């Protein structure tokens, strides 16, 4: 049995394994926040994982880790799930079976994703569930967020459920500073789905306080754990790819050096 308390010194623990193998081994009521950005069964290329389950198997699998996630949460905890618009209904239904829906956050990006025979997509969603009605929500954190990347004050521009102020990360010549590149002439990204740390900081900041435990599922680039580390939260990271785990470790070690 893994005890979150063991994280004290290093402040994070990485499991290079499948979520479905690790979650059943973790302790009930031990986690403050879970953030999940799962593969969406869209035949995308991940290191070591084929993103092509049968439709009905995929939803059974989704239900398995959502159920386990709610078991692991403390009564005051929250579960945030990132989802594309096509899976929003299914994820909301499954999440509401085990937890309490609080918000659907629309993350609206400036750079639309083009689609043949469809309107180009300009947003994706974050589903925010709590385990009980008595959950942690630190609204005052919004003030700090403004100071991070805007001159505007909280009372001038409060944050609602549509987030338009955080651009997606891009590769190539325009790659933002935090984007992990493979190296080479083309500035190709190591993580095609790398999420911006500032977005995860908002989620971590409103749902946890210092030293709380954040569970980063399907961690990929580890954006959530980097945010947790910067904000002095402990994190448990689960990612099936060794290549990705090594890079997450490298990203987190940079902050280790800065803090200890
Ligand atoms: C869409 S990416 C997540 C993006 C991430 N949130 C970020 O900020 O960069 C999905 C990740 O899930 C991992 N993965 C796929 N199946 C998994 C499983 N069963 N258990 C753990 N990780 C898995 C893939 O290797 C991939 O890195």
C-alpha cells in the first residue's frame, strides 16, 4: 500500500505504469485533487500506447479509473477531467455517477483546430467534480492568478467558467519557453498534448493548499506536477511511457534544485 505521507522530502512520486494497475493499490480517502487528461481514443500517437480501443471498451475503461479516482479522494477533494467536446456528455455522465458535478470549464483557445465538414473547434472542456458537497475551493486564489500574467486586478476581471486568457502551447519557431522540444532543426515538440503550466496552476490553486496531495493521471509532460511543485503541493504521477516519465523527472528536478 502506497502512503501519500511518504512523499514528504521529495514531494513527488512517479509511477511508470498504467493507471488501472496503480489506482487500486492506493489508499482510500488520501488524495486532495485528481487531474486527468486521458487519451481520447482518437488513434493518436503516444510512446508505447495505441490509442484505439473499441468504443464500448473505452468507456468501460474510463469508468474504471473514474470510479477508482473518487474512492481515493478525501471527502473534501476534487476531480478535474480534461475532455474534448465529443466526449463531454459521456464523461459528465460517468463522473456524476460517483461524484458531484460542479463546473464545466470552457477552455477557449485563439488558434482553432480545423475540421473537414465541421465547424473548426475553438474550445475543449474541463469537468470539475467534487466528492462531497463539503469540498475545498479557495476562491481568493484568483487574485494571485491575475498577478501572474495580467496587470488587471481581481475585482476588475473575475474568472468565470470560460477561460480565454490562456493560449495553447505550440511547437515550431513560435514555441513558448516551457514547451519541451525534441531537439533538432524543426523545433518539434516532445509532447504533442503538453498543457500550459499556468492553466494547471489555476486548478491546483483553487482546489488545494500547500502540502496537499495532487494525483496527476496520464501525466504526459507532467504539467500538473510541475504546477504542483511550483506551488509546494505534493504529487503522485502516473504515466505508462518510460520516455515521458524520464522527461517529467527532469522537469521536476529543475525545481528540486531551485527549492532545496
Ligand atoms: C493526452 S496525454 C496527456 C497530456 C497531459 N495532461 C499534459 O499536460 O501534457 C495522455 C497520456 O496518457 C498516457 N497513457 C495512455 N494510457 C495510459 C494508461 N493506461 N495509464 C497511464 N498512462 C497512460 C499516454 O502515454 C499519454 O502520455
